C-alpha cells in the first residue's frame, strides 16, 4: 500500500474514476443534505487505531457508504447555502496531479515550472481584473487568508508607533476582515463599521465622516476595505468613489472580492466592478466563482513591493546562491505561508481547459437564475424579497397568507423554522442572513449545473415544507 505496483495504481485509478462517474451522475437523485448527528457517523467508522493496513477497496467502501451519504452535497444544483462552489472534474483531476507531483511552491528554485505556472496564472487573473502589468500576487488557501495577506501589506505602509491605526469597512463586510485586524494587532475595535445604504453598499459620506472624526482624535486611518460582493446580499460597493476617498486621505484601498469578483467576467455585471483595477489589493476566490474545489484563494497587490516589505524574511537556511531576478523569486515574501501546495495547477487547467468564454457563460447563467428567483418572488403573493439581487445572492422570506397580519417577530420565527425544515427535507438547501435586523432566507447560485427550473423547484419545496410545519400557518 505504501508503494503500490503499477497494476495496483491502475486498479485504484479505475475505481476512483468510476466513483467519480457514479457520484456526479447521481447528483440530482441525492438529497442536497441529510440530517444526521455525530454519533450516527462515528458509529459507522472503525475507531480502532490501525496497526495493520486495509486494502484500497475497503477504504473506498467507507467513502461510498458513509462519507458520501453523510456529507452535504456541495455539487448538487440546489445547494444554495453560503458561498459554496460545486467543484469541477478538471479541478479534481488537477488536485490529484498536484498531489502526485507534490511540488512545494516556496521559492522558484524549489519548484521552477510550478512557480512559473502560478505566476502565469496570477497574471491571467490580473488581466481579467484589469490591474496594471506590474501587479502580482499569490494563490493562498482562501479568501480569509487573502484578506489577511492584503491587510498585512497595508498595515506595513504606516508607522504605527505614532498612534492607533484605524481601518474602515461597511457593516456588511465578511468577518474575516475583523479577524485579520485582530491577528495583525490592529484590533477588532479599530475596524470602523461604515453605514450602508438601502442597497447595502457602503455609504461614502459616512466613510468620510468616520475618517475625519478619527483624524481629529489622533488615530491613523490606513486602509479602507470595499466589498465586491458582500456575503449577505451580494452588494458591490461603489469602487471608484471609494478610490477617490482613499486617495484624498492617502489610505490603502483593499477590495474583498472573495465571493463576487469573478462576476466581472459576465457582461451583465461588469459595470458594477468599474474601478476595481485601481485598488491597492484584492482578495478573490477561484474556489468560489471559478467553481474549483476548495483550497484556492488569490491575493493580488497593485505594487507587490509593498507586500514584500511586510512579508520578506531572510534566514541562512533559505539563502540563495547565484540566482537573480525571475529565478530568485521567493513566494513567501508575498504572503504568510511557506509550504504551499500546487494550487495553480487547478486554476491553470480550468482556465486553459475550459476557457473564459464558457466560464463567463456559466457565471451569466448563475446571475440569470438569481434574477429569475427575484422576479418569481416579486410576482408571488406568498414570498417577499428583503434585498435587491445584485449578483447571484438572493435574500427573501416566505409570508403565507395566514401569516400576513402577524408581527415581524412571528414571521421571522416562522422563516427560521422553515429554513431548518427545508435543510432537513434535503431537496433544496438555503442558508440564512440577518438583513435590516430581520431574519432572511438566503441563497447563492454558484453552480454551473443550476437551471431556471431549479429556482422554481426551490419555491415549490419551500411551499411544500411550510405546509408540513406543525401549527405553523
Ligand atoms: C465576501 C467574503 N469574503 C471572505 C470570505 C472568506 O473566504 P474563505 O472561506 O475562502 O476563507 C467569504 C466566504 O464566503 C466571503 O463571502
């Protein structure tokens, strides 16, 4: 098992490929989610410390009989929860190949071709976003790490011995920003929550007011974070206006595009991202709207030297001899990680294998699905939208006739119970959000398999499940 023969590798490969064919082929017939508990799963797993090995088929059997049925099926076309990509076969094969080669992308010398491929692929993403040619970056584990890296670079631009640093982000910003501020020693309390407008975009007047107030109190404003797709409602902040304010106060502008930035590939959404190319840094996630399997985020810096100033570290055991320029490229100088898997391979195989035309079409179709849901909800008399659909996230609630005269609290409580019941039912999966202080059913279309018909099934599922709630309506 530790070093299988060529025949064994062939057999394992065939079984794994067959598993993939069966799994993907049967997706629509599976529940998106199966209600379970820790004890039920544990009771199916052999907990004995494995002293002797087990054959490969037995391992796959556990995958088939326990892991698969007791997982949330993220590739299911009606898995609308959170910001979850479905994965894609080309990405899965790329992950297998990356692990086979087991390249470790620390510096160019350690993995010459993989690092070149990463730099090439990062440059393609730079071009997609419209950043200048000098911009550069890295693949990291995900959006949270990309935000952390970018804020680490931003913080380094200021001398914080002179006073407390302050940064600004709308109240709809993902928690990874506050978490990064805490980890970087900026402090959660120094992330100022800027108010949002009725479309959940940052209110620029409030941003200016907060910066001015901090300046008069001897704080040092150093960074504004704009959203290119908030996690709750998908709102895209007015990037050009925020750039102007960042220039006026000479602060770093970071864009969190972890969820939304790849929607720039869709014609119908492109205008929302005007100005993104002027940011100092951006976080975006190929493992979200490029449909790739988990574990690939991306950070791009407008001026990579700013990141180098924050992250570069020289140690005798990593000293390089006789190498210059490109061949001396040190990945760890641009982010927090040292050992890094070959994430670029799956991004490269997807972009090159599928092509931007097909990806743009898939993203466009996701947007169309969310808009279809919105128009069905607006045309119905038992659902209501609680936020406009900007990208592919939709927030709404179910208000059956019998509930119409009830208090907002009662309607919220009903929708909360409905959400839990829908998840347990398994035909469709939504998550939740608090929007304007009220509970909302929240979905995000992020799967190239999802169709307009799936959006109709979602509403039918909600109506069906609502009727089965005890003493509900
Ligand atoms: C807007 C936004 N930022 C950051 C993140 C964090 O990304 P990750 O889960 O890849 O760390 C998310 C995750 O959903 C997100 O939606």
